[in-house]
C-alpha cells in the first residue's frame, strides 16, 4: 500500500492526495481554523460576561444565545478536516491482520457513509434553516434570526460530504489495486 503523506508533521495518514485532495484538505483546514477562532471568541465573550457579572454587575446581553449559535457553527467546522486527516474514530482490532486491499475496502465503505451522512445533514440543515426563516423565529433576548446560525452550518456539512466522497474514491482505487496507476 501507498504509505501516504505526512500532514502537519504527523504520521503518514493514508493514500496520497492528488491536487484536488490537497485543495480539499486546505479548504477543510481553513474552515476548521475558522471554527476554532469562533470557539476562542466565545470563550473570551464568556469570560467577559462572567467577570462583568461578578465584578461590575454587568453581563454580555444574550451571551447564552450567542454561545449556542456560535458553538453550532464552530462544531460543524471541524468534521471535514477531521475526516481528511483520518482523525475519525476507528476500531482496528478486527482489521489489523487483514490485507491492505480489504482494509481499503472497509475504509472506502466508511468514507462513503461519511459522505452520505454529510450530504443528508447538509440537506436537512438547509431545509430546517429555510423553515425557521419562513416562520421568522428569532432568539429570545437579542432577537437575532435563528435561521442564519443554522444556515452557517450547511457549508461545513457539505464540505464533509465532499471529503467523504473524495476519500471513498481514493480508497476504492486502493481496494481495486489501481492505486498509483
């Protein structure tokens, strides 16, 4: 089997990525960084709110609402990158004695399921956001349109679907013995 490539100074993590895969990895990485920055901003906001409440009897209005909406976007932002660097949870207890092609076939199946799951969640999240927009639901304290926060998750789930389908194709090539040709 192709030993793969090193990503971010880590151990080799699977099949070599082509130009499209490297672009997908880069986009996934920057989306994950954006999610991380949102989490950092939320932590800073909560620290300001907690310290303000205890010291100055002042709090950030709607901090819990902002925390919920920001966490939804930020959490979704990590999934594609995690899958691209093969950071998914795997139990290889039963597969460690299997041949490369059989393991690749199982990895292909897993990636296909990830792609299908990402597509399904992107579709249903988008449908949910449109439904919420139609009824005009807003957050209780700030009056922020809730559909916007939900819609911001859709690109991350779509990116997860693309990552799953991309790695599915790569693993199918390995499983079929066509890798490197």
